[in-house]
C-alpha cells in the first residue's frame, strides 16, 4: 500500500468496533502504523512513552489515536478529566444543493 496522507484513503483500511476501538485491516507497513494513522488523522502522538487508555478494549491491535496517550493522559482518563480527541465520522458522499454551493462560494473557501 502506498502511504497516502489522505484520511479517506487510510480510513478504508480501518475497521471500527462498537467499543470505539479501531483495527488496521490494510497491508503491513514498514513504519509504525499507530503513529502513521495519528498523523493522517491530524492528532500526532507525542514522542514519549505511550499508554493505552482505560477505555481501550482491544489492546495492542487498536489503532485509534484517542486510545493512546502519555502517562499524564492515562491518569486524567482514570478520573474522567482527559479531553477527548476528535474522531472524524466515517467518510461518505454528500450531495450539495445549488443553495449549498452558493453559500460555500460566499465563504470564499478554497477547495483543493
């Protein structure tokens, strides 16, 4: 698999579980799959030692960046004080109406 930095091309290789855990279903990677997914997801992991958060049910196979963190993150998670990491919704297609397009154009947003 070529390593793309596009979330939609990475997401097709992620299986989401009811527990909130994700597993990697893509081809094996030469680099660290946890860090790669976190970078593409937009939440790079710290370079310090990482811990699995208490809510992680799968363990080592889980690649959800929200289930990894520092020792401090772990302690905050135990007390319910850890800030949750945004998890993007599953990628899908959205049909825009003419009114939607006019509104987006009025925002002068550049879509590449």
